[in-house]
C-alpha cells in the first residue's frame, strides 16, 4: 500500500504541476508528498520530476511512467467499482457485434439482462456474418466463433465450439452414410457461399498409422449454397443434404432425433468462442463488465467437458 500511495502522490503532483496543490488536495503537508516522491524515485532508480522553487516538470522517464500509472490506477478503480455496491456505476454507449445465428441465440438474450444490472449503459447490437472492421465502424466488442485471423485486436477465449456433420435420418436412408470425409464428394453438401466468412472449408481430424492425427480441410460442394448459416440449417432439417454445423446450433435437433451426426470419429478438435476488442490502455468500465458477464455466462452454458 505504501507503493500505491507513492504512485497516487506522483500522479497528483504531475497532473497538478505543484507539490503544494497536490498536498492540499490530499490534506497532508507538502513535506510528506516530497518524501513519497523521493522514495519512489529512489526505488525506481530514475528521476521522474524536476523540482524547482517555481515549477515542477516531468522528465522523459516521468512522462512515460505517468501514463502507465494513470492506466494502473484507473484499472484499479474500475476493479474496485465492479465489486463494490456503492462504487462507480458503468455508463455510456456499448456497441457490440456478433455472427447472426450465434448472436440471435447466445448474445441477444444477454443484452437486456446486462442492462438490467447496469441501467446507465446504452447497448447497440449488430448481427452480421461478415467480419466487421471494429475500429472503422465504431464497435467496442465483437463475439466471434471459430479461428481468428491475425490482427491487432485483443481476444479473450470464452468457451469451446465443436462442429459436426449432420443430416436427417431420411436423407441418410435414401443416400447412405459417409464413412470417411473423402466420401463427401459423392453427397449433396450444404455449404456457405464464397462470400461468407468460412473460407477454409470443413475441418476433420484424420488418424495416421503411427497413432498421431492431423487436421485437414475439405471444401465439399452441392447444388445448394447460401451465405446465411441459419438457412443451411433449415435446408438440412428439410433433408436437402449434409451440413457442417456447430453443436450449439444442432444439439437440440440431435437430441430430438431430427438430425443424425455423421463422421463423428473424424470430428476436428473444438475451436473457440471469443470476445474481441481493440487494444486500449484505458478500458471503459462498461466494456470490462460486459466481458466479465460474457465469461460467466459462457463458462456455465458451454462447459469444456461437453466438447471432447
């Protein structure tokens, strides 16, 4: 706590530009503030402030350290506020984007629940299967499913996402059941069109003779494709072909016997469900609380044990 008090004193003096003004604001003698700064500089081994009888100015090291201290103290204040009933309330406008199908089921229901806990926050939700440019379009957070492209964005893995090939019992009775991913070339497959975000194709884990395995990607084809995953799901339920869908989307249909998993022994390892947000030194409290809210919900509703 002594180090924390020294950091707070340094920020107060640096931002006010006066030892006396900072001491007055805290209700202590200027000499006490001076001793805190001396101790801080000694522990760091650098000069942070140049003090004269007329003014106080920051050194180069002091300027860089001030920014870090402000971020650290801001993060600490937000953390305390998030657990304190009488703490600072989150406020402002939170802009969120998510894939259309997943967003309808597993993001949209959370938005009113989050606002019920944080009434001073306004939320906007955009549902789209394209990968939006968060910085250009002004979004604070994106929920994304699947492998992430390299970017300067920060990502937090919220849960696991497993994909399966599925078809109706009637379709499999008419056309047979594929026994290996290579067999898919003989079946009508329901695939995302080329302008959708799923560009690598369907993933499968293929065992090797030495007991290891490797993940391959195939691009099956068929007479029907669509840019909307929900439409592919509906076509699959109508018996028009085999689809490669996420377990969160089809697990109820499998349990009800409407769809049957195929090629389960070749299912690829699960990928992730992520929260993605821009790199920021000062994260707003509303975004921090939203990320915590998502983590809690998805860890409870998408347990890793369900995706072996």
